[in-house]
C-alpha cells in the first residue's frame, strides 16, 4: 500500500513509519517539528538523543535502502493537506498528528484553546481532503482510552447497546474525558463518525492505552533511528517517569493513593495494531472503534513493579493529586477486536521493565530531576511552569503562540 503517516517525527509516528516501510509499503511521513518545539517551551528534552527529521529519513535510506517520502507542513492549513494527499495519493492515512499531552492542555486557557484548535481543525481538514479527493482512502486515527473516562460500568469498544423505555438502539459509548486534550479526541471521534456517515468514508479509531517501551526492530539498527523517551511531568508517561526516578535516586512519585487504573500497551503492539487495521480496512461508510491495549494496571502497581526490578534502593512517595479524577475506581474495558484480527500481545514482563530501566540508566546524565514533578494543576485556570533553567513561565522567551499548529505525535 501507499501509506501516509501524519506525525511521522513523533514517539509513535517515527517507528510506525519505519515498521511499515520495512514491510514493503511505500510510506510518506508528514511533520512540522512542533513536538520538538514543545521541548523548547517546556525547557526539557528527550532522554534519548534523537536525530533531526532530515537525518532520520536519510539514515533510514542508508540502513535499509528504502525511501520515505517526506512532507513538511501543517494540518490546520487546508491547502497543505489537500496538496499532500494529491501528491502522494495514499491508499491509507495513519493519523498520529496531534498535541497529545493532557497536562499540556490544562496549563491555561491559551494551551487548552491551542490543543483543541490544533487537533480538531487539523482532523477536519484531513476529512474534507479525503472526501474531496478519494473517499476510498482508509483513515486509521489514533484515539485514546481516555475518551471513556472511568465509568462504573464495563467499557465497550466504541458502541453500547441501550434499551430505554422499551426501545433498543446501538449508540456511541458515553464519553467522560478527563482533560481538554481528551475532549479534543472525543470531538475528533464524533467528526470522523459523522464524515463516514455523510460521505461514505472508511475509518478506524484506535482508542489506545498508555504506551511503554522504546526499542523496535527498526529503531535499534542505528542510533540516529532512535525514537523519543519522555519522562517529564508534562509529556512523560508513568513507567518512564518511575524508571528515571529510580536510576537517579529519587522517590517514585505516585499521585494520590495510586489506585487510578489504565490500559497499557507495548510499543511493539502499537505497530502491530496499526498494521492489522491497515490489512483489514473498514468498509465504506463504516466508523469502527478498536480499544488498543493489552493489560490494565493501577499506578501503584506499576510503581511497585519498577521498585521490584530496580537493582538498588527505591522508595515510593505519594503526592497530592494534580488532576481531578477518582483515586480508586472500577475499570474493566473490552479489547477483543484486535485480538480477533490476530494480535499476539507483548506483555509487561520483568524483562520489559528492566529494558526501560536500562535505557534510563544509560542516559541518566541527561535527566533534569526538576522536570519530573507535576507542575500543572487541573483546578487552576493558569499553572506556573518552571523550566529547566529555573525561570517561571512557558520557557525561555517562548510561548505557545510561537508553536505552529497541526502536526506532532499522538498518544495518551
């Protein structure tokens, strides 16, 4: 297939592009470098050094002999979106291209508005371009399990059968998102479902859990092919944060009691799930939803797992909850559709945790301990960030207004 990967410079977009390229597809990668500019704004960097986008693309050709078609531009620019689709003529589009941090979206009004405009408008432009040019293009869109929230009933895969006053219907599963970022994903899902219904588009919404892991078969072929490793309080994920804290001798910070439960997914399974969705496309007019995770753990359980595997002393501290969410809740979510298509999960084993600890240990001289603790308070309408240089604000002479809209790496 001809596959266009949006957000191809990000944590998941980059290894996905390499994975699909190596499996014989012609891959185009789209990005505008905004994820790297978030680092400038936050005053922190990927723990693992990453090459420039140009260096990555060139190195992949050197290592594999395969070419990635590179496009630089912004999804909120409708002309760019239309021109890119017309130039590449994809059979499928894999859409990772959104601001993907819940804390970032909750910093203040400016960041909330930026997140929703960036994510929702970019996806709308993409839907219109597909409808105008080729309605047979299969859109594989990264959603998030965070769209559902934590209801006190089982979470289904996208839809739920409801009987009300003697009548029954299958309806979209009720959404209770926990941040302005997660709300943007809900708006995306509604817009894509509507576009499928009125224009006959075909789309798969991958409601992904929290992804962990760093290495893939392709990224280990050369240091310049490495993907990101985020550990900070705004973009870092929970396992990365715990592993970095352990190797640097800092307590593992659990928010509240740690009873918050989340679906988790190995990065290798992200690649496999995208491939399965592409190989088994949605039908014309179909908006289908796959819950993309393999296991569920509480935050406290993950902290204990890291402490057990760390070769040294590690303590656990409980911090006040920066978010507005239940510390203990029911969580049981269906995730069978990808398994039915043939997914063979990579589970969170001891060796996987040890591998993340090893990455953190190898690069611990790059850790900024001050960047790990939470600085964004959900109950506040404006949070004060402390950057790596110790200055208050959004970073050294950098504000969200300087960040181009549109293209980054999705996630949860």
